[in-house]
């Protein structure tokens, strides 16, 4: 079954990125990642972002720079960064395979 991620909002793409198992669904993870990047989005939230600090404090009375909530955000960011590195590796490997295939077609 194919999912059309191109119709997803930025928020939905972020939710999909967070929840996608990139090991089980590498092609979907690559597509979501590339769509986020095409929209100029990051695959994670910067904990040091003062705007995010202000929003969290104003609406929830939370300081994301410390405490349990801050630790959860940092862990989520670490996991998102690791996923991003795995997906970037998949993209590079896919590009190498395409080049190798093209080279093989030239010689055979």
C-alpha cells in the first residue's frame, strides 16, 4: 500500500517522521525526510530555541531547558538525529547503487 505523503501538512509530516520506523519502512522514511527538507524544515526541534522555550513556558509553565520535560525533548531530539543519520546513509547508498547501475548499463 502506498501512502501519498505529499498531501500531508508540515505538522503531519513531523508526526509521521517521529513515528516512522525507518528500519522497517526505509523508503517511506526517506520520502518523509525529503519532503520535510523540501519545505525547509528540520527533522528535530532545537532545545535551545528561545521561541520554543517561550511557548512551552507561556502555555504549559514548563522550562524545556531542564527537568524531566527538557530531558524528554533532548532524548527525542537525539533519537530524531540518529534516525536522520540512518536515513541520510540510506539516501547515499541508494545514490551509489543508481550510479553503479548506470555504469553497468554503459558497459554491458
